[in-house]
């Protein structure tokens, strides 16, 4: 029995290896230290605030964030802007509301309870403005891509001139991390593009990291609670398991059979 | 079944029990004589009950917040993840719970295959189990459609299209299943209704499964019939309850790790993209627990035959008690069967692996060989083995292995020590 277990294990290993070698043909993503990885992973508050700034100043002109509300910006576990800051951010957007008593739609300043204002009226408008490509909604984007945060982080820095022999249509760009290498979004980041209020140097790498951190939070707003609760739950379960183990030993010691 | 007639001590208890013998039932369940040599592979029955109840309870809460509408389903799931108190926890438990349920059921099924638990007199328990497994697959598939992501939509399209393979009425059946001419809102609402219904059917069948188990009693690692109650048995409570409880807690630690630390690893990234009938994903793959059957489906070049092969792969299990001609239950005393058993395990793992890969070239070849072997195992190996295999001597009881000194007893002992930590 053991032999066959070993054999099947080897077969599994063999295929696992095959799988890896297939994956190796693809490009390796750029790596960076993510503060939110690991058992105790937390978001870097400052990075989230900077990331919001990058999203707001660079991405939001094309990419919507439709499942996020302005109130989320001040909630625990996120960028944790102060209530005043969040209110000011919300108020800087014009929100369509109505109909009023006259049956007219009207514009008013945003409130904390409003969802993020969308850059385009609808998907068709977004496509029309972007050469037929729909800029995907960014709220859960990192969870919707196989490579997750590493993929987004790499993609933002992956623009280069196409290798010889690759011809690109108008409005198509070469990105070494994009699936098929052709992307309709042009390179968005350049050194010093945004001016961080905390004095951090806005290098391309820094902005890519900050905005990706922000996107991780928009996709998983309860990540910090989840990590904290998970640690407690697992410690609790381990203690309970040990106690039950000794109770079991004691109960089974009444008869000769071992457990 | 306890031999003695149970009478409640209190007068009220006796009055009630004469009218509805619930106390007799409770007494039967606590006293139920269980073989004392059951190892940890036997704890998965209890673990599966826990999984079912977890899915029902979390599912009930999710259904309070979920909106079964093609335009709102995806958004309502994000609402659960963000704005419902601990909604993310409930949803991650439910989503990972499905995987944990299948992990446990596969161990449960393969335990049964190893120790011959499906053999006489336990055929009915086994067949009910297969029906439960089929319903589980249906529930899991329907549930995967509900978040209305890309994999939900295209998975639903692929699977429902299988019915179009049926001659003459196929296309009509597909339209009937969809409630229209493509997977759309009517499909989603009926899938939601059925997804809500099936767990309760499973619950009913689980009651029958346990009832049928309590007639002959548990099989055990050496697979012999035992006298009940006797020195070979222990009462279910507290011995088995505490042991099942201990195993369940270990299982819950693994479960918790998935829920809290890698909640999306078992899902597909594409399911976080809202369903779009105009964009087909590059690879449409089912959840990991359906991959072996998906591989069998794709290994047959003809659509109808592929569907038949896939269904037969599951239904053939129901015929297992009659396909396996050996009178000896436990693989411990069947040296050849034991080897074929592990080959089958490897075969199913290989099928699962190629099911996740594109159906072309080497992968397709491997899938075909593995599919052929899968059927060969049940249709040829098992029936022949029962007649030709030289089994090793089986002890007469658990406590008194009177065949002392035989090397086979050492094997039995070794098997026994499986349950030592």
C-alpha cells in the first residue's frame, strides 16, 4: 500500500513539475513586499492614502469603482481618512440625484453615503471613448486577475517597445505582462506624475505599489478584520483540540483499546 | 440496536415516550454499539454532517441578502462582502465549505472502497450515499452559478448544453432548462430555487443513510461481522462522540485556514468578473471537485458518448456491490486489491489534473488512458479479482485475533495502529 502511495505521489509530483515548467514559459511577475500578506498582514495606511490619490488623479478618468462608497474611505481597516477629509472628498464630486418635486434630475455635491461617481454614463460610452475597449471596473480587479496584486503591479510597469516583428495597431500598446502582450491602455505612470502630500518620492514603482495596495483594499475591505479574527479563531480551535484530545485519551483509557 | 428495551425513568418521560418514542431513539443513538477499532478515516461521516449543517446555516443567511436577478446578483454578492455585517465571513465559509464538503466526501468514499463498506449487507447505505453525492454535485454546480460571474455564466452554459446531446429532444430540453434561448435571468432564478431545495433533500437522505447504517451497524477496518454489543464494540457515546469531535476540530482548523487566509484560492479569478454573454473566457473550467468527471467527458470525441461516459463513471459506483465479487471486505486481507486500489486513487488524481488542463495533445492522450483504466478497474479488475485473488486469513474477532503468529495478523495489527497518533 505504501509503495503505491509513493508511486501516486511521484506521479503527482511529475505532473506538478510539468505544470510548473509550463508556467515558467510565461514571464515572472515583478515582486515587492506587500504589507497585507501573511498571517498578520495589515494595510499600510499611508500607502492606501497615496494609492487613493493615484487612483483619483490617474485611473479614475477611465476606470470606475462602482462598489465603493465615499464613506468607505473613513472606515476602519481602510485608508482611514478623517470624517472631514472623507466628506470633503465626497463633496468634490457632482452626483446626479432626483427626480425632484418638479420631476427633474439635478446635480448636487456628493455625500459620504454616495457610491463613487462613475467616469462614464454606461459601458457603451466607456467603450466609445476608449477605442472600443472597456476599462474594467477596478473595485474587485485584483481578485479578478489570476496573478492578483503582483500582476497589476507588474502590468503598470510592464510597458516597453515591441520586439522586432511585432506590429501594433493604432491605439494598441506592448506590455510584457499582459496576456497576449497587447493592451489598449497606454502607459499611464511616469516619474513625478502625482505630487504626494507626505513628501514620498512619486517614482513609477512607488505609484504602482501604492495604487495596487489601494486596489487590494477596495477588493478586500475587511482583510484586516479577517486576518485578526482568523488568528484568534485558529488559536481557539487549537486549544480546544488539545483539550478534547486529552479528554478523548482519558475516556478511551477506560477500555484497553488505544486511540 | 440495543438488545434491552428502554424505559424512561421519569413518569413524564414515560408518558411522552409511549406516545412518541423520541427518548428511545435518543437512547439508541447514545448506546449504539460501534466497533472499537474504527480508525480516523471513519470520522468523516460526522465531519460530513457538520459540513451539511454549516452549508445550510450559512446558505440561509446568504439567501436573506442575495438577489437572484441577472442584473443584480453580482452586485448583491459584493453587497454581502462589503456592507452586510460579517457577510464576508459567511460567504467565505459557504464558498470554501463546498470545497471542504467535497474533500470530506471523497475521503469518505475512498475509505468505503478500501475497507469494502459497500458490500453485503450494506448495499443500500452505499446506494443512498451515491445519490447524496450526485445531489451534492448538482447543488455545488447550481450554487457556483449564483454569483453570476464569468465562470458562473459560462459554466452554466457548458453544463446545460450537455443535455443537447440527447437525441431528438435534446435541444428542447436545453431550452426548457434555460427558460429561454440562452442562459439568462429565468435560468438564474430557477437555479437559485433548486440550489435552496437540494440541501434539504440531502438532509432527508442523510437521515436514511444513517438509519440504513444502524441496521447492520458499522463496518470496521478488518471488515468482519461482529457481535453487538460485545467486547468488540463500544457505545457510541462517549467513545465515538469524543473521537469524532476531536477529528472534526482538526478538520475545522484546516477549514478556518482556508476561510481566513486564502479564501479565494479554490475559486477561479474569472468569477470576480461580472457575467458577460458576449465575452467567452479563455478556459472554462469547473470547480476542482468536478474535474475528474470533466476529464472523462472531454476524453470522448463524441458529445453524446462523452456525456454517457461521464454519467456512467458516477453511476457505475452504484453497481459496485455486485461488481466486486470478493467475499472479503477489507483490503487489509486482499494483497492484490490493495494495489489496484491505490492505482485507482492515482488514476482519479490524474483525471482531476488533466481535467484542469486544455484538452489537447499529451493531456488528451493521458485523459483517454486514465478514463479507460477507470472503467477497466470497475468492469474487469474487480469482478475477476474476486475469483482469482488469494486473500490472507481474516481474524474472527477484533479483540481475540485467534490466528496468532500469522504474518497476516501483523498486517491487521499494523492497520489497527493506523488509528494511533
